[in-house]
């Protein structure tokens, strides 16, 4: 029993990593602009597809024999290049979809996200067709047995890479001057320009970072579950959004922990109940948590933000 | 140095300023006094490019068209800083972080340390509290930090919106003494105040703003003696 539990703990960590990485993007954008980027789940999808394209391209290059690249190097390069490219998608979404609507009613900004999401999904469909694509296997799966628990090298890699990015984000937000500007924007964005800080630049940067993290989630997902489809971002996006709210609107720490918590709840529910009932039961539990903690884990009871 | 002509600002259908003209010379302290809702804060926000102005408004600073600069560049490139009404500190950031954030876009990084020392020598209490969250400061300390933050962001001109608000008289004197020091080091000051007596005693020149129109202007000593000003703003 202890082995099974530990086994599921490892699975939950991996599953939660995806939610946490995506939830961070929702949370960061909300904290500085007070709006949810509902296209964010689809940015995860776009990230996975860009990752697929980059990895396929690099493998082809390596096969031609011009450049010697071991698979791990291809994966690292795929990660870096994809984060870079996906961050541009995020910046584009901000520029086209959100900047013109910054002072528009919140509902308009919300449907912008939904529309951009639909455009990204159907755009992908138009570009690549309805056929699902398969993420190239870059890691040969090894299974290790540690005291009755089976872990694969993929799972270890996914959890470690995710946590490394979350820690890097934490350091960035708490130590760098850009992170400082983000935190300032979270309390009172109206006066941020009076500090000589361009809120457009901070908003752009926040979308870029959030999208790059979603791209990481997309690639790691592709490594674990290689089949990609244009609508993969919808369910993931919604659940990560739940994590972002559950963590406390705008709280980076909260989004991370809630992302993992969601992973745990889903995996452990599936351990006990038939998997078809997984989300039904898991999200009833989440709903119950929210009833008792309506502000989420790290949220403020009410918004004390000042506006001009 | 800073010249404003025909400044008009509307919020939707309500016009807050109806073509206001004024100017500030280098090193001067100028005040705009007026009742609540006269348009004083709006005037400062217009200079800081925080609110849109009507298209026949002209604002120039040292020969440059202020309207060519977005809000953040007014601070970082022109050196016009703004202490907003109600201080608007970043309460979740420490005192030090508030001051450092104000230097975000400064190119002269070598002078930042020196300026920080200067702020701490003017407001010694801020130094003791530098690691504390700004939200935990007392009202007087918050005003000091708001001024210190503006000092760090740029200080060719400092726009001050009601710095006396909510301060005990003794603290208020401290704050104005500090502002005088900053002014003597070369910063021109545009002060907006409801406390007209204090403002006119502090400034060299003054303007009187009434429901979006400038109705009087002149030497602040003369304004202190003006019967209309006395009646309306100095309590008889």
C-alpha cells in the first residue's frame, strides 16, 4: 500500500507540474493587469506544437549528419528555442488582444481571450489539418525501482525541470528590478509610470514569461504524453485557471501550490475511483475547498487596489 | 522652463480644466491653490501625462513638446517627478524597494547610491525603516517616502499633490523644510495645496484655480494680502 501511495505521489507531482506551470501564467497576468488571459491554455497548446516543430526540425538536422547532436541536447535546444518563440506569441496576444482593451470593460477583455483561443485552435487546424501529431521521442524511457516505487527518468526530468523554472521565476520576481516593477503593478498600476516604468513593457514582459512557461509545460507534456491535438489546451487551460484562482488571485506561490494540489487530487481520486469519475469527484472536492476558502490560499479577502 | 498653455482636460462630458495657462521658471517654487474639485490634481496629472488633454493644449519643457512623451518618459527622460495625491506607495514593497523602483529607467546608475544617501540624510527615519514594508509606515513616514521616491526618479521639476494632507503640524513643518532643501539644490517645485496659507508662505509665486479656470496669479506675498484670496481661502 505504501508503495502504491508513493507511486501515485510521483505521478501526482508530474501531473501537477503541468497545471502549476500553466497556472503561473494566468496568475502573473492577473496580478499586474487584473484580467485573466483566457487564451493562455491555447498558448500551452501552441507551445507544444512549436516544440514539436522545433524538435522535428532539429532531429532532421542531426540526421543529415551535418551537426552532431545527442538527443538530450536536442531536447535542451528545443526547450530554449520554443520558449523564445512562444514568448513572441504571448507578446503578440498582449499587443493585439489586450493593450487596446486595457481600459475597456473587463468583460470585453475576457471575451478577447476566448476569441484568441478559438483563433489559435482553428488556426492550428487550418495549418496542420485535423490529424494529430506525435511528439518525437527524445528520451529513451528507463524505469528505476526505488524501494518498490517505479519512476521513469522522464518523470524525474519533468518534475525537476518544472520546479527549476518555478524557482527561477520566484527569484526573478523577488530579486530583479523587473520583478519589483511587476509587484508594484500588482498593487497600484496607475502610479507605476510615475516611477519611470513603462507599464506596456512590463505587461509585454509578463505575457512573454507566462507564455514561455506554458511552452515548457507543452514540451514536457509532449515528452510524457506524445500525442498532440489542437484542442489539448482547453481542458488544461481551464484546470490551470482553477489552480490560479484556488491559489489566490495573483499569487505566484499560490498558483504553484494549487497546481500541484490539483495534480494530487486528480491522481489520488483516480487511485480509488474508476477513472471515468475522476474529474467529477476531483472538482467537487475543489469546489468544496473554494466554498470554505473563497479567496483561495493566498488571496486577499478583498481587493485594496486603488484606481485613478 | 515648464510652460503650459491653454490646458484643457475632460473626463467624459465633464470638463475639469478650461484652458489654463501658467509657467514655472528654473529653481522656482510655484503653488496652485484652490478648493476641492477645482482641478488642481488634474493639472498635475496632465503634466505627468496621466490624463489625456484636449488637442489645442500646449505644454513644453525646456523647449521640448511634453505631449511627445508618454508618462514614464516624462519622468525618466525629462526628470519631471510627481508625488501623487494620497502618496500611493507600493505597500507590499519595502522602503528600499520603493526608492529603487523609482530609479528603474535611470541611465546614470553611478549616481544612484549617492542620491539614496541624500534621501536618507534628508529623511533619517527612512533609513532606519529601509527594510520595512512601505505599508507599515506611519502617515508622516509615508509622505517622506513618497517625496524620497520622487527625488530618486527625477528631479528637474517636482510636482507635489497635497503633501500636507493628514500630517500633524510638526511633521508637516519637517516635510516642508525637506522640500525647501530639495528646492535649494536646484529642483523646481510645483505645489498643489488646499492648505493655502501654508502653500503661499512656502512658494514664491502662486495661482488660484477655481472650477477649472485660473482666476488670479502673482507673487505669493501679494496673494496672501489679496482680499479675495483672504476671504475665500485663508479664512477671512
